[in-house]
C-alpha cells in the first residue's frame, strides 16, 4: 500500500521550539534546556508523521516526549503537528537516533523507549542497517531507568522473532510482556499511521514490551541495610525461589503464554519433581524459524520421495506444511537437556564464572535432581552494581 503524500506545512508556523537537530541537544544532557522542566522522559525512534507523539503528549501532560526522525520532511511534518496544537511537552529531533542514544543520553534517564514499525531492510546484506541492533539495544538498556519500558511493534514476523532473540542474548531486560490489541474507537485510534494501514488491510501486528527491573531474589540496598561483599555470598543468597517451571508434555503455545504471563524469558523443565531440561524464548524462536525454513524448502508443488533435508515426506496432496504442525510440538521438542546447575552453597563468583564460560543466561540451583531456584545474569549484574555504587 503506497503512502499518501504529506500535506503542506503552514508556512506561518514557527517550528523552532518543536524541531531540533543533533547539534541543538545539550551536552551534557539537560532536559530542562529543551522542555523547560524536569519530568519523566519518553523517546520514540522513527517518529514518521507524528501520530504517536502528538497523541502521547496530549494524553500525558506530566511527561515529556522526544521524537527522533532521520527524514527531514517527516521530522518537519511531525514538528508542525506539535506546534499547531501547542504541545510544549514534546519535540522532534531530525537526525540519527542511534547517535543521540550513544552520544547524548546518559544512564537511567528514560521512562520508556518506543520503536514502532522500523524499516525491516528486507535484503540479507542490508539487515545490518536495522535500527534494533546489538549496540542500540545495549544503549536502550543503559538509558532506561529501573521500571522503564521498551515498546517494539512490527508487521514483519521474521524481524519480530529475530529481535526477541537478540534482546534475550544481549540485554537483561525482562519480558516478553503481553501487549493486547485494543479495538480502534475512531479512525485515528492507532499508535502510528503504519499500524492503522496494517490493521485495516487485515494484516497482523506483532507487539512486544520489555522492562528494566531489579532482580527478584533480593531487595535493593538502602541506607538502613547493608549488603555483604559478593565474595561471601552463595547461590542460595540471591537465587529466585519462586520458580516458574514447564512440563515436557506442555504445548509450545502454552509455554509462550506461561513465559509472557510470568514476565520471564526462560524456565526449567521439570518432570515428576526432577529437572530434565531448560527452555527459553530463544528456543521457541529457533523452532519457529526452523519450521518456516522447512516450509520454504519443501512445498506442496515440489515433492521427492527422499528430500535432501533427510525427511521422507508424504505425497504433495497430503503435505500440510511444517508451520501448520507447530501447534503439535511440545516443550520436549524445543528444550535443551544439558542444563547448567549448581548447588545452593556454590559461591556467587563461581556461578558468574560458569555463565561466562558456557555463554548461558541462567543457572538452576538444585539439590539432588530437584530444582530449588534460579540465578540469572540480571541477578549477578544488579548485585555487582549495588556493590559498586554502595548504599543509596
């Protein structure tokens, strides 16, 4: 569906307050230099025509909103919409959002980051241009304050799945948090114009939300409490004992709902009280990508008795597609049987060393074959940060 041409901007509108460039941004960062006050700040990467920015600024006057748009004509158009409505708690930066995050925004300064329908860069050689890359996600995590949220929506399933996998691999953000679709109450009751076009054409929208949160295993140190040095701590001191577990015979659809509803990215697999494996969001993505690839390689129009992928397929009229069989797969089909474990008395330093050595995000604490809790990289990182920063 082609985009409509932008309407002409009223030449009498003064955009100075609502349109900035990278060089206009204060260094070091001072939000009051832009908005004239200190307030919770949310950033939208890829503002487009400004539908989200205008609606968000109007609905939350107690918050400030900074839109970032690389296209000059769209940046000017969105700024004009803000100026026309006199929304002083929002403005648009014409420039590279990644550079703004990297060179201007300090740690823990944002309440939320919004990325809606970013360019998917379809060709394989162009995917490195995608805005949601490892470096940018690290900056998102760094700039979000505790409790801050990352919102990511797209209409491209492959981009959605690969980004979820990347978020799990390179950040300690908690999620995937469920984002329900709300029926539109009027013609512009959508986050962006792109969402409106996608939904009106009957196409799916893939939504994700993540949060920067403290670990669940222990409370933050305050002036009234003190934390023992890390060298004296063991796994039982920091493990999360309220375990979310999966069963081998559980469907992958049920597992997805379990992880989303529990706000965790992975779970031990337990059978009759014994630890038999571990499964994560990245395992779900891996299985889904596999069936998509098989569907692409083996079609109903092309059939050989013995395909090169090693499977013996039924006749074409009986082949229903691998992706349709995804609903039949169970947790045992996606889980990893080799689980990194430790005892409750393992020193935290050893737990961290094992995570680095084996490139894993979580270690299950067990007694015998029975899981007692779990330690994640987020738990370790927050512990180190507390010891470094001291009581607050």
